[in-house]
C-alpha cells in the first residue's frame, strides 16, 4: 500500500471494488489490507448480530485474537456509537490493549462492531479514523449482502441457539456493568468512612456473585408473572445504581396485577436496565424516571432522563435493545432534545411470539448448546470439559439433561439429531 491516500477518488473506488468482490470469509482480510496505509495494526475482531454461527470473527495475529470474547467486545460497544469511532485502551483477551473501535448498522443488519488491535505506539489520526469508519460501513453492507446466501435453509435451530447466547451475554454484561457502576459510586461517596465503604462494597460483590450463579444455573422463570411483581424486580435491579451516586432514580409502577408472559418480562427488564446504563454513560444526568403502563394489548415502558439530550437512536447499545424488542413484535423509540433530556419509549405486546414447536434444540439452554456443539464434533467428556473450562462431572450432568430434553438414548443420537437440524459443524465462518 505504501503511502497511497485512501481518500483519493481512484483509490476509494479501488477499495470499494475489492470489498464488493470479496467472499464472506475474506471480508476482514480485505478490510485489514486496505487499512494498512491508514493505521498500523496487529489484527481485527468483529462482533456481529447477523451471523447465527458465531458472534465474533477475527483476522490477523491468531495468538492475539483467539482469546478475545464477545463479552469484552460488548463492553467496548458501550463506548462506540454507530458512525462515531472510539479509541483507547481496553481489556481484550485478558490483557490491556490499544484499540480503535468503529460500529456500523446498515439497513437489514443487527449492527457490527470492529475492534482494530493497534500497535503499541500507534495513535490514529482523526482523518484516518474517519476513513476507517467509511471503510467499515462499506464492509458491513457487503456482509449483509452475502450473509443470507451463506446460511443453510435448515439453520433455524442454530439461529435460535445463537440468539439465546446473545441474550445471555447481553444480560450478563449489563448486570456486570450495573455492579461496577455501583461499586464505583460506593468508593467515591463521601457519606461513608473507609471501613463502611469496604463492607458495602463486599456486600455488593457477594450479591453480584449470587446473581451470576443463579444465571449460570439457568433457573426457570414462571411462564407468567404479574406486572407489579416484575416491576418490583426491576426496582431491585436498578435501585443500587442510585444509592451512592448523584443520580436519583424514580419509579412509577403499573397499577394492575395483570399477568405478563416470561419472555416479555425478561425483555422489559433487559431493555430498562440497558437503557438506564446507556443514559448514565452520557454524563450530566441527575435524575431518571422509569414507568410502566399496562394497556389492553401491550406493556408500554417509558424511561426519561434530564441529561444533555444527545442520546442517538442508532447508538450501538440501544440498537441491540431495539432488535431485542423487535424480535417480540414490539418497538422502541428514542426522543432526544438537546439541553433538555431524552425519553425512551418501548412497547411490548402482552402475547409472546410463537416459538417453533418442532425444533427440540430450542429447549436447550446456552451451556447445553455449547455441549451439543462439542458432541457434534465427536469430543468425549474430558475434551469437552477442557474446551468449556468446566469439570467432567458437570459435562456428564449436561449430557444427561440433553439426552432427556432431546428424547434420545445416546450421545451419538443427540449429535446426529443436531446435525440434521442444521447445527453448525464449524465454530465460525472466519478463521
């Protein structure tokens, strides 16, 4: 590439031509090659909501990129709005690294974040960052164009599986963000002495661990929950955020005991927590009001802040929430007025969408799906335990539950059934 200027018209057309000709597996390598003249980097990692096989793709230094997780990328996504790149230091693959992040969400896409792993001494110039954003916008358009052709017709089961994984990752990411935000509030408060602050921080950490273990055990929610009980859980979930900070959270509960399906409750809780966290990230927020109204056919949730009024509807964090609500035939609207504040309104129907009844894979939880994937590869318990970093005893427990849920008698039958339903036989589309 030398010193070729990507901003020159001829070079821009050549780059666009390269991307429009690139097959799906070569998108990241094509982006990397055309990015060389703009910024020195060691690798690229993408977080996408469009691929049912894998949420992350990578290219470049394998030793550097192989251990980077979707959860780590999701945390970077909270700092990166669509069309507004971010760069700095972030925790990736268990180490602090210098990263440039760009996000894009063309029509028909769930959104994609690109993390560029920069050389240690690299400081990207503003013009280079702007060009990389445009390069990524072109790349995501190509990915959206190619993705349907790459997905087999019988991929419905794995698509559901990946969606469930994405939901769990998003829920846990928001839960961790809530805990960390609260802990920072405790450590910064002037109303507690050092000993009291340590006790309070310890109690918060223990509570967070209890919640994490509860999620890991996949406790089953009741099929329905009253609106008041669900809202009470939301108050408990968000209340800690205001105990030791300058932000006041106000809650306006619904005035009905109407039963709401568990899927709708879960989406409402996730959307509320994700929205509140996104509002807090703006800075300058002192008050947030959360209210629920249950109408004849829908739950209407309104969240309003008194912040700078600059929250964009296409912000990546909110974009994921929009997709989550849309999957339940709902809608999410953002109304931001500069210097006045932001109102986020979510409407969720009170009837959950029908789930495929002929897909036994939809009955498995995310960890069981991970084990099934290993069974498809033919791995034994010891290898599965090593790959998933769990004990052999836990693997045996999961396998027993899988056989029962799939109504089969052996591991081979479970693997054969998963393959017949289109379960992926590769970990990702991109090496």
